[in-house]
C-alpha cells in the first residue's frame, strides 16, 4: 500500500483559499458562497442585484468567521470582471477558487422568440461564463493554481419537458463544453475546471408564485420526487473545488435527484 498518512477529512478544507462567486446574491450561488466560507475560504461576492442579497450572503460569511467583499457587477462586462478580480486579490489575497453561478432563465416558443430575448440570455449564461473564467484564470495562471466550477444545468443534457427554452438549454450545453475546453487548455498549468449541472432546485428562479403549478410537475418528474434544496449544491461544489478532486477536471457533475436516468 502507498502513503496512508493522507488526512481524508482535510481534503475538503478550504482554509487559506480565496474564492470569487458570481450570482452570490441569491439561490445556488448564495448558498455555495456561504458553504465555501464555512469550509474556511474568504469569498468575494459578485452579483448585479441592487437589493440586499449580497449583504445577506456577507452576513452569513461573517457569522462563519470568514472575510468577504461585495462587488456589484455584471458578468457580461469584461472590464467589471477584471476589476472584480483585481479588487478580490488586493483585499482578500491571491485568487484560487471560483464558482460561476450567475444566470437567468426565461421561456418562449422558438418560432416566436425575438432575437433580443435569445441574445440577452446567451450574453449572461454563456458569454458571462466565458468572460468570468477568462478573468479568473488570468489571475490563477499567474498564481500557478486554481479550481473553477461553473453552474450549468441538466438542461444542458436533456430538454425539459413542457418548457420552451431552446436558448436556455443551448446556453447550458455551451457552458458544459466551454468548461471542458477550458479544462484542457489549462490542464498543464495548475487549473481544474468542472461543471455542476443541477436538476430542479428550489430558488427564486423556480419558486415564484406563478410557478406553483410548474413546481408540482418538477417534483413529480424527478425520480426522488422533490426539488433539490440549495444546501444540496454545497457538497458537490466543495468537492470539485477542493483537494478531494485533485484528479478531476473537465467533468460535468449532474446533481439532479436521478432525473437524467429516466
Ligand atoms: N434553480 C434551478 O432549478 C436551476 C437548475 C439548473 C441550473 N440552474 C442555474 O443555477 C444558477 C443559479 O440560479 P438560481 O436558481 O440560484 O437563480 P437565482 O435567480 O436565485 O440566482 C441567480 C443570481 O444571478 C444573478 N445574475 C443574473 N444575471 C447576472 C449578471 N448579468 N451579472 C451578475 N449577476 C447576475 C442574479 O442577480 C441572481 O442573484 C444559474 O446559472 C441557473 O441557470 C438553476
């Protein structure tokens, strides 16, 4: 047997690491940002929201005994992302972890969808992930290490029955393949890139009052007969970001309650 001195629980420890999380003012990004802090990381919180979403996230991170900064920025803006990474490194230290969760969803029959609706969603969901990874990787390449997790969706693998969202599905398929491509470009320079593809998850994106009928269908269609809680995205994100996944890159981790099996 080889080295057994490995401290297995320590593999998930993120102490001393600096993370940036986009979409950190709500839902999946918010919960993952708090989870990273609970595992020891200091976290830069980026979102375009003007409500108190980021402040709420920051409050939980303070309670976990870690530091955070709040950055109001749009992931479609390359300059804002460069500034965000620079501020993160100046105030928290060298960037080593990133989770890109900022995203939007909407629907319309494909034959009726205006070009503007298609383009606005692609700009956030696909170009936004490209620009975020680019800004983050520039710092990580300089630092000689890094791990990035992009939040894609099972919609990048399957077509959601009853939802007319061709642009959303295509954007998420794009995020999965973009991430594999980044993973291979940076594989020999210390950076790992993976995706998490959540199934239906209870967040403001899915639990609006007008969605209540839809929510029931989502639960029925999921083999586990329920939606995911945002808490259930934390473990997968910590795993992929941490030393526990040191040989894992270019992977899409479905976290979908079994949805894609059926
Ligand atoms: N909720 C689900 O069922 C589900 C399933 C699969 C994938 N996802 C993906 O998970 C990610 C998070 O979604 P969520 O459900 O937590 O939604 P959410 O609406 O609760 O959170 C998304 C956050 O992203 C931010 N954001 C949107 N556009 C932005 C931009 N241009 N710049 C900066 N921030 C921006 C929003 O302000 C919001 O705070 C998204 O990429 C979404 O597509 C969600």
